[in-house]
C-alpha cells in the first residue's frame, strides 16, 4: 500500500481540484477544452517539476508506450474495435438516427468530435500515460490494471450518479465504464502506444456524442 500511496494521493488531489471546479456551472466547451487541460495537465506538470511524480514515469512513457507503427495496428484496429462494440450495444438506437446536413448540424458534429477527442487526450495522458505507467513501477501488472479501472470509474462516478435515473441504471453504466476502461488500458498495453488508447477513447466518446446529438 505504501508503494502506491503517492499515486493515490496525486489522483485524489487532482480529483478534488477538478471536483471543486465542476461545482461551478460552465459549458462543455470551456470545461473540456480549456479547464480540463489546464487543471489536469497543469497540476501534474507542477508535481513533475517538484519531483513528486518521478521523472522515470515520463521516461518510461517515452521509451515504451509511444509506439506509432504499424499504422494498421496502432490506428485502424482501435477504430474498428470501437465501431464494432458501439454498433453491438447501440444497434436499436442507430436504426432511428436521422442525420441532417444543415450548417448547424455540421457545426455541432465538428464541435462534438473536437470536444470528445480533447477529453480523450487528457484522460488517456492522465490514466494510462501517467497513472498506469507509474503503478507498473510500483506494483505488479494485475494490481496496476485493476487500480486504473477502479480509479477511472471513481473519476466518472459523480457525473454518472447525477445523470442516472435509478440505482440499476447507475450500476449498468458503471459496468460499461469499467469495461471500456479495461479495453482502453488493454489497447495501451498490448500496442504499447498511448496514441492507440487515445484513438479508441476518442472514437468511443465521439460515437456516443453523435448518438446523443442526433
């Protein structure tokens, strides 16, 4: 427990700061494109500067988890995997979607893609790029994997509880968050690529955003 305590304290401090910000009403644009990068990355950068997050974490990330090739494995496979999974669990809703090519709809579509990929980039840097790599230095593979999924779920828990209309709905959504987190972490680990998990996370977020939009 002592070995992973610095990781947990960093995550807890980050979550508290983010939670305080979320108490104030803001648009999704400001929250995800401005506030989240400043708070999440800024806070972590300060801890790196103070050496509270070891330099070895960023060194391991650069050395082992920024693979770019082969293109099909790093880019195309995560996209295919997320598309198939999305279609599998949302095929009924997809049957009634009606796309419009009006300028407003196109603008909203582009904004949805930008916001959701921005969210994916920040969350993947934090949860897979820093947290998971740091945990792998502190403990074994299984504990690292499970802890990342648990903290990923806890990080989404407030918004999940606020937007769920029942306990059963919250439990089902929690399961899918754990499953998705596991998929993103698995892609990150197997491909040894932060780019891969960013793509899978971004594609998933965007598909859900489009489903809600239309």
